[in-house]
């Protein structure tokens, strides 16, 4: 079932279609909520529940000019930001830190095993400002395009590109200056434009 059929079925009150939507997009919702600085599984679940309630209540306002995933990601973004304002900030705990950077390649000039590399990446990501973490997550992990990130976050396109560029530079600086590793061959693939 494609997204347009799915939305139409939900508008008609089809509970199975709504369950299908939740199953289809729960990974996206959880990833965005989790990456926006929530390491508490209970908080992430609360955010996800609130997001899917909002999706259900507002499905009639969904405009088909953007992808359903973009619309749901935008709701998730706004819900998580509101939740974050109400709670004290938590530190991120990435379960698969390297996945965020699958298109960002770098070489560390020390003998490091995969476990050490994951620790380095986790520590580095945790030191990035929230907006940088968010843009990196949406671009690399969720593979949203610049226009989709613009729609989700309401940030201007230039700001998104700037944050992504600064995040890469800051990532490299943190690894080199704070952690004492030399980074060479910092490459990134921007096929998501």
C-alpha cells in the first residue's frame, strides 16, 4: 500500500491502516527522537506515542505535496523540541554511532580497533552542538535531502548547509584537538541534495 492509499484509508477510519502506518514509520520517529538528545527509552516512547497521536488527529491536514515521511519527521522534530524544552537535557547514547556517518569517511592515524573507533565517534558526536547533531542525523542516518530537512526543521537551506559543514569541521577538530587523534582523508558524500 503506498502512502496516498494509506492516508486515504486512515481518513476513512481504517484502524489496520493506522497500525500499518505506525509500524512503517516507528523507526523514523524513534531515531529522530532519540538523536535529538534523549537517551531515556521511556522519554523516547512518550514522544513517539505523542507523535502518532498527532499524526492520527491531523491526518486530514496532510498535504500530498511533501512525502508522508517528511511530514511525520516534521511532527517528530517539533514534538521532541517541545519535550526537550520541558525537560532537562539528557546526554545522547548512540547505539550505532558509525551508522550516522556511513557517508562520512575518515582515517585515524593510530592503531584503533572498531570498538575504540565507536567510542571515539560517540564521544565526538556527544560534544557537537544540538543543531549540528540534528542536521547530521537527518542527513546521514535518515538520508533526508536538504529540502526535506528544511521542511522538517523550518531552518533556511543556507543554515542547514552551514550547520552540516560546521558539524563536519567541528567533528574533525574534536577528534584531533580534544581526543588527540589525527584525522586524514575526511570525505563525505552529499548525494542526498
